[in-house]
C-alpha cells in the first residue's frame, strides 16, 4: 500500500502500513528523548567546565555556542546527505556520529583539556543535527498531513522527558563531583560512556527495524514540477525559516538566563533559583502532550499565534513586576513554547513535496538562533538591564504571531 502526502509526491511504501507505523513512532520517540537529554545536559557541563578550567562566563558558554552553531554549519549538508541515503539511514548515521562524540569524552577526560571537550561536543552536535534533519520530515510525512503538527508535537513530548531528566542526571553524576573538577574530569567518563553506548545500541536497533520506506517521488512529472520551482519561492518556508530561528533563539535565551534572572528577582542563590528551571522545561513537557491532543481539533496556525501572544505577554508581565509573580510568569513561557517548533516546522514544509528534505536542512540551520540570540541577550544584559535584555525574546514571539496569522500563507 502507499500513502501520499499533501504535496502529492512523497510516498510511503509498506506492506502493512498501520502496523509498521508503531515501531517507527516508538523509535522516533526514543530518538527525541536522547536528543533532548543530550542537549539539556550541556547546561550541566557549563558550570563544571567553568570551575574545572577556571573560565569566564563567556568562555564556559562556548559549550552552548558551538553546539548550536553546528546547526548553522551542518544542517544543509546533512539535508543533502539524507536525500541520497534516505531517512532511515540518515537517522542511523546520526546515532553513530553522536555516539562517537560521546565516546571521545573519555580521552578528553584523560588529558583534561577543554579544547578536546569542545571538539567532542562538536561531533556529538553533528550527529544530533543529522538526526533532526532526518527525523523531523519523516514524522510529518509518516501519516495524515492534517495531523502532522500533532504527531510531531507528541514525539517531541517524549524529548521533553529527556530535557526534564537530564538536569537531575547531571546533578547526581557530574555536579556532585564539582569539587574535584580543577584537577580531573573523571566525573564525565562514566556518564558519557553510558550515553555513547546507549546511542550506539539505539542506532543498531533502528538499522535492524523494518521502518516504512519513504521515497521523494511518485512520478517524474510530479518531481519535475517540484524541482523546477526555487525552494525559497515557497512563502511558508521562506518566512518559516525566520520563525524557527526566532523561536529557538527565544527558547534558548530564556532557558540560558532564567536561573540568573530568578536569582536577581528573588534575591536567592543560584542553586535555589535553578529549581525553577525544571518547571520551565516541565511546562514544555506537559504542554506538548496536551498540545498534541488539541492540535488534532484546532487549526495549528491559530494555536501557534495564540501561544506566541501569551508568551510575549508573560515576559512583559514578568519584567514589569517583581517577586514570585514575576518568576512564575517567566517560567510559564515554557508552557507556551511547547507546540511552537512542531507547528512552525509542519507549516514550513507543507506542500514542498520532493523538496521536503532540503527544506528540513534549511529549517535545521535556523536552530543556530539558539547561539546567536542568546549571545545577543547576554550582551544587552552585560551593559543594561533584564528589562531591556528580554526585549529580544518578546520581538521573537511577535514575529511568530505574524507567521501564525499570515506568514505561512501562500500569496497568489
């Protein structure tokens, strides 16, 4: 049997269509769990490296900067690679590369060199980017087009479980040994060997699974019509790349500075303020599961616009108020973020047909917003105030409102 996407030129070929979707979605859920877990675990590495190598805040933030910068450097080549080897092989390759990077933490720990850790993280990030480029369009295509946003939100909800667990894992296995980080990085050996082994095992499992086969053409005529149209002539993609850049930049910026913002707002030490960070990521976890349900019944673009309005309003309320009210307003932005990535991505690739994989590479490139905008917000805070610094995510969400109301629509 075969299932056509809304574009009419992407085909899912499988002998038992519905039956094969279950293992596919389970494997994708595990994939997103690992991506979320590894990405947020970087937050634990920043204070560990800062003390261990006597770094400044900007030097220690290179962990996040290089990780998200990789999306800007690798996403488009990854998209071309996935076009050649297919979605499944692209995911397997992503797991293998990420596991290699995790295993490289062992020699970096032995030599206790910050540059080696950054190199290992860069390789991990290459694997994560390849996983994103292969998995995101695969999820949107694997089922009915009208439920693509709901499906992607649900699978990303599993990824939010990873982002919620990662800080607890990092605190127990890594930060508990912060006192010895000046002379040794051995605290990182077991955790990252475990992560590397897990990534390797999952990659081998996905390789053995009989996942639905997706091809990017039904007929040469359909392909010809799609390929001759410049990819940025699709208005939904052109503005969608900017929207995703803005969204990731806003999400990462808030997450990066939330602990410091709360510490300043409440006048409490950082370790106490850090507790609220788990509520920020936990809000995204709850919101993604709830959003996956409601997106089946409501127009995703409208839900996106409403969520972005709420997010911008909560930030303004937070910076214009004080005390615990200001804190919970900022934390609640995580709940608004829950559905944004999935909806922006699904709206951006809608109708692209055979160019979906290439579009996925461009959209994954936009994740570099996490590096650029968080750094810009930090610079503003260095010279001015929290009120001015949080103008950046507010402007990001206002652009997303535009995209949800109008930017995704094609113009005649």
